[in-house]
């Protein structure tokens, strides 16, 4: 603990970066949850089986991950 940091600048940048990541995740959380509800409701409404719904939701998870990850990396 008594050691001086060799690269305080780098540490600050990393902290900023992770804070930004967290904010992006928070910002997209509502969007993601909304699309989940939409997916489940629309699939159920068409009278599809629960297995079909689950598969679709899993696809949605992958899609949302891609969206969130893609938007953070470009920034």
C-alpha cells in the first residue's frame, strides 16, 4: 500500500474507462429489458411453445450483447 504508483495517469484512464462502460451498460439496460419483454410477449401471443420463446430470447440476448458491446468499443 505504501508503494507509489508508477503510472497514475494509466490508472486514472482505466478507472474512467470502466466508469464509462458501467454508464453505457446502465443506459442500455432499460432498452435490453424492454426488448426482452417484447420478444416474450410477441412469441407467446402467436401461440408458440415455451421452447420456441426461450430460443428466441436467447437469440435476443446475443443480439443485445452484440449491440451493447459494439456501441462501447466504437466509443
